[in-house]
């Protein structure tokens, strides 16, 4: 035996694993093909479509209640990708059975375990080792990850795909492509509304996705999480690195609800003189020498409140003092910070600082520090505005 074995055309990745399943499609008009993605049939009970227990096998329960180990339909029955099974990706069709992919045919599928297998790809072109491929709702080929996310509203939109692999071949037309099949390459928690993952009712102090890292290095940069998104579109291309949404349901009485809670604990930190601790930093940086900002609106921080009603009339009265709330907290043994805003250049303060008289430094003013001097922005009362 030599250390190098001849690999013939059509060789399969040695770590590839296949299993036999039953093909039970919802839509029967489109024939199944080798290389197509399939998902587990989550609403199936028994892979043989039995409605009563086979007592001759020693099973005496008369009904197929949830929780029985006889629920084999979720293990051995597959169907085309649908809105309610996109999270249950099963694999790629390896071979058809005696019925050539007809309803009820026993087929073989490659399971997603990191092996490189041939799959049908709808994209017109891929790049080896770089193109992300997803299983898509209503399509029996792999394509790009898509979703329908509204600008705002009480809906999370629809998630129409799940990333299941990376192209390992450069193709110039849709068709078979070598794909590294691994549906755990990218985080995908939950599905569409009505099919999302859930935390059991009555649970308290819940954490779903957790990352707890203690950096022991004493030099260099430390990042527990690093996201980078490059928006290459020349047309409309919204969003960016991430989008956070928190939907409040039910009645929340005197309970703070934080969509984003960022805490920096200084209890064990010694800050050198001249050091800087920032709870959250937002930076806009130009990589171009002369960026074209014609007609652009640029803001380091943009905060909006959008409130809607389904009935006519004004919104229920709220606490106007807390609609926009800058809160500086000092306990009994300490004091609040001396400044609310600190600006490096007074040209970025949208007012003529010199026009504010010193006697405006009253309780209804905002104190700012600009280039070594204190100034005051009057905070007029409603009566003064009237």
C-alpha cells in the first residue's frame, strides 16, 4: 500500500455521512433531484403514517401523544423547505429510491456535519471558500440568505432562509456545486413569528445565547465579539452590523425595560490619571480622503421615538420629563459628574456659546465644557416658551 491513494472522479469526502429517510413533500408538482436540500417534516407523527400503535411490537399506547418515542416522523420523514421547517434542515439529497423521488420514496441524504458534498445552487456564480449558501423557503436549491425585515413595527418580519454551508467551488452558472455543509457555521436562533424558539413559561432570570470570556493577556486589543459588515451596494442598502428589537407584550407596571443594557463595572478597576472609560462609543470614520457627503445626513447618534395608535385621539399622557432622559446618578457618598456634555471643539455645539450670559447658569440650564471654559445652554420652561 502506498501512502497516496488514487482518487477517481466522483470521489466523496471521507467524513460525509448519509442516512435514509422518506420523501413526503407538501407540493408534489416539482420532482425531487439529487443535490436538492430537504427539511424534516416536523408535523409528521409516524414515518409509516400509522395512526394507532403496532401492538405486535409491544407498543400498547393507543394514541400518538406528544412525547412518545414513537414520533419517528420527525427523524425519518423529510419535505421541501417551508416556512415552518426552515430551522429543521435535514440535508442534501444523495440518491433517489425506487420511485425516483415520488411521494413516499425512500431516499438518501447527506447530513450537515462539515463534509463537502455536491448540492444544487441557484446562484449564477460562487467564489470558492467565500460564498455563503442558504436553504430557502419554497425553493429546492441553495441560494443567498434572505429575510423580510420591516423598518419598524410590532413584527419581526419573516426569516426566509437559514445558512447551511459555504461554496467550495467557483461556478459560473447555476447548478451542482461542491458545498461545505454545516448549518452551525452561523448563528441562527429561532424562525418566523409563530414558529420561533421559546423559553418555558414561568422561567425567570433567563439567558439564551451567552458568551463569558476572561481575557488574561495584559497587552493588545481584547474583543469578546467583533462584527464587521461591508455595505457594497451603490443603491439603497439599509441596516448595517446589527439590529436590536425588543417587543414588550402584556402589562409592565413600574418595571424598567431596557432594550440594550450596557454596564461597565468599575468596582475592581484602577484608572490611571488621564485614562478614559467609555460606556459606549460610536464612531464614524472615513476611509476615503475626500468622501462625497452631498445631500447626506450624518449623525454619530440618532434617537427617535415613533408612537402609533389604532384609535383616534391623542396618546395617553406620559411623563414628559422622561421622554428624553439624561440621568446623572450620585449616591449619598459621592457626587454627580460635573458636566453633562464634553465637546472637543465648540464648533460642533449647535449654538453660539458666547451669546449665553453667565447669569443663565441657573437650575434650568445645561452646563457644558468647551475648550477649557464652562458655558450654559438655557433649558426654558413651557411657560417661557409660551
